C-alpha cells in the first residue's frame, strides 16, 4: 500500500472510531480507546470468533444502511 493510500485508510478508520461514538464516550482518552480495541481484538481471536465477527459485521452494515437512509438508528 502506498503512503497516500495508507494515510487515507488510517483517516477513514479514525472516522469510524469517531462515528461509533467512542471518542465522546471515552472523553477522547487514547489509553481507554486502545484498551477497548485490544479487548475487541482478543474477542475476535477467541473460541467464538466466527460468530463475533459475523455479529459485528451485521451491526455495522445495518448502521451504514440506516445512515444512508438518513436515519440515526444503529
């Protein structure tokens, strides 16, 4: 991945953190955000990983679809 593409990718990921409400929820505490992400990564590698990833994907798709329709409902 080239530098410009990588930078755009990282900015988009940061936007998702913000869009999910995690920045406000944690009062922009990076240690808390990082800890939460480490917990998510551990869950995604656990024994129920496939189900967890499927659940997260469904929730994310529903939220994107709701946003595209102009709704705020996740």
